[in-house]
């Protein structure tokens, strides 16, 4: 099944659960396992949290989220029009945080990378995080 959707919402903490649930609902026709569903929701949560915490230091901006399914593959793109990241390579390093005074763990990108099959982070009029995960197809019945 091929399908796609795109939504835009405010980059505020109250919308983290909304984003997770939108993704979960959208991919349900692929029949993901609870583990796959949890992995995807966690990766999306980390990406949304990064936008909320880092993209708009002096204002509330917006998150753009695109989701598509191609066969049993889920593609998720989360982007913002915020400040971007000066050194993406460094930001992808585990435990690196640009806000150590706020007790940030610096593990957001590491979590996304470990739960998804593919992670791409690039500056693009802000920041764009692209993630992919293939849903294992289970055989039902005998």
C-alpha cells in the first residue's frame, strides 16, 4: 500500500503526543508489531522534542511532518524553519548537547538512529530529519 500525508503544527510540548499518535494511526494499515510501533513513536518524539527545544530559541515556530508508506516501508520527514545546526556531524555524536545547562542528555539523534533503519539530518531552511523503517510482514493464519 502506498499512502502519504503532511501536517503542520506548533512546536510546543503539548503537540508531542499528537505527533506520535498521528504517525501511529497512519501506519496501522501496515500491521506493525508493538515493538515497531514503539520504535517509530519514540523516534518521532525525539525529533519533535529537538524542534521544540532547539529550533526556535526566541519564539514559537512550526513543525512540518510528512509521512509516507511505500509497500511496507515507512518514511517520515520532520522539518522546521528554525536556526538549524551549525555542525551536524558533531550534533550526531552521542552525548553532545548544545544546552548542557538545561540537563539535556544529547542522545536524541542516537535514539532516532537506533530505532529506525535510516536517519538523515540536514540543514534546509532550518533543519530536516528524514527517517525510514521497514515493517516486517508477518504471516497470519495457516
